[in-house]
């Protein structure tokens, strides 16, 4: 597969677009945001999520965590393969996880642990592995849309801020970013996500603010005047697209106007509305507060929230771009010990994940949202069984043939282990789960029929070519 492809945005008539945006007063608003509307706040129902609506919080542990040091420990493996952490008992008899996850160990009845994730072929780079995991396909074509974009296409929302939101886009070297994160793939920019946050503006910071796209460019009464002006101008200033139909544009503009002309659309991002106790339970770090924000977004009706698993910069330093906390190569790539307390160390990252994920599962359960919210946690691949540079700064390399994942809520029955790896967690021994099977399981959980087909220009593609893991439900 090639290096990251160019952004696949539609080509618009520049003069018409400029006239339209100036008339509307929303020049900063992305074009790819159908389904946007102000999310009403109801004191009894929180942020107003409707009963029966299904959502997914997809926590991507960018970089790829080690299965042997998280959810598939091998304490009987020889030196040089087993890590330094001991397995601990959990609330489910026979299920063990790392000692660095004591909070999650008490919540295993709420999730299923998959120990047999595997890529088809030798997908050993971040770019390809992430592309396949996010699209829910093996051998995904370069223009494959990601699952959030697919959900936005087949289940658009008239009441959510956006149907698809990404919390902290991966940045830095393109090898850490799958190609279609911001494009919507062949579905087009209209189904791309709303990006929220950065290293300089994340919800653990007291200065965090809602995305600029949600800030009106002018005051409300002038917005109303400009809306009337736009209506009077009619189709002569409507956007034209050279290659694709733009029938959604009127809806995009109308919903964007509603969103930016009121304060309700910014409400989910105002984490100060949460009690200090709740915020502290999630952890006052990027991952913790992003998972709290994800909960608020699904309450507001967002269908798919992808959360970058960045845990922030450790006091010991060693932090890189907010995209790859889990790329724990160790000293071989200048990242310090994978088993240390630096920014690329299990001693820093795992307690943050334990704190944040346990708080999310507890919070969703307490709010009766867990059954309707699927939580998916995984990296784009796993790590080599053999530890490299086992001296002062050990680490592990990329490993696509066997890794682990957590699935919770969304009808997943929990308290189970699915699949099995071999004695060194190197290869799948039983019940392999390919990217397309994970994708099919996510769509099944969200109530999306797998026989739907997507495409354009007369060419359609199946929604999924995988098999949903039906035994996980019920």
C-alpha cells in the first residue's frame, strides 16, 4: 500500500463558496459536516440522547500496545518473552489481566476480552494497520471510508452535533495516521469527522474550548440577517461540485447555522458542567478527559466517537506527538524503557488507561447508557513476543499476527474471553478475529444491516465482508 494519499475533498466553485460562506458568517466551518444541529440540554436526560439510539466509542491506542503486558500475559513464558508484570485475578473467575489495571480487574463482568485479533498478511506498519482496523476491512483499498464515516452515511442524524467525531487527530509523521482519517474515503468529505482538540487544546487543560467550527463568526442577530439574505439569493450562489452531487449542501448550511447561532451546540464540550468528583474519577489527563467528553458526546446523540489513546506527557518526559503513546519500541528508538514511567512506558500509560476506561464503563453503566453504547479498545496491532534491547531500555517491535482488544456494552454480554493465542502470544491458536470481523461486529452492535451496499457512480461495495461475532451478544 502506498504512502498517505491526498485529501479526497470535493472540488467546489471558489466564488460561489466564498459568497455562500460570507453570507452565512461561518467561514471557518468545514464542508463535511452533515447531520449537525444544536443538541438540546435537558436536566433530567443530561444532554438529551434519545432512548434506543446506538453509539460507538472507539478508543484507538495509537502505536499498538503489547498484548503480553496488557490483556494476554504469559507468566510461564521464558525470560526475554514474558514482561515484568504479573497477572492479577479479576471479578470473573479465570480471567486475568495485568497488575497495572486494578480498576478494570473489578469490571470484567462488563466486557469481553478478545485475545485473537489478527491481520491478514504482514501488515507491520502503523499506516496500513490503522487503515485496515479503522475501515473494518482486510486489504482495504486506499479510498476505503472508516467505520465512523460509514455510520454517518447510513445513519445520518438531524439532532447531533455531528454524526462522527474524532477526539485529538493523530499528528506528526504521516506513518502514524491512516490515510482517510479526515476525508470520508470514497463516501466524500460530507462524511468526514469533526476533529476536536490537540496537544495545545485538550479537555484536561483549563483553557480548553470547543472547536472553532462551533463558534459563530458574527453575533446572533447578524446571523439571522445573513440567513435571510442567503435565502433571498437563491440557487445562483449555491455551491456547485465538479464531480459529485451536492444535494446535502443546503442541509449542511442550515444545520451549521442552527449550531453556531446558539450556545447549545457547545454544551457537550463544557466539561466544567461535570462535578469535580466525576472529572477526577476519569483522571485529569488527556485520555481521561477525552473519554469523559466522549460520554457527553454520545449523550448528545453523536453516533461514532473515535478517541486517540494519547495519555499525555509523563513527568519523566520522553513525549512525542499526541498520536502514538503506545508505540513502545524502547531505547532502540530513543523512547526510554517500554516498562518504565516515561511517556512511552507502560508504567505511565497503563495506569492512565486503567483509570479512564474504568471510569467510562462505570459512568455509562450508572447512566443506563452501556447497553446502547459499544466501547471498543485496541491498537492497530500488537507487539513482538521477544523483547528487544533487554538491557536498560527494553521494548517490543510491531507484531500484526496476534493482538488483543476489549469490547464492552452495545449488547456485548461481558465477562468472557474470546479466542486464544499460543504460549508466547505470537500466533492465534483459536477463533481468529480479522479486521473485517471486528467491523461486522461493530455494525451488528449498532443495528446496521450488513447486507447494505455503499458506493457511487453505479459502483457499490458491501458494507462488510466479515462475520460478526454473534456469540458475544446476549
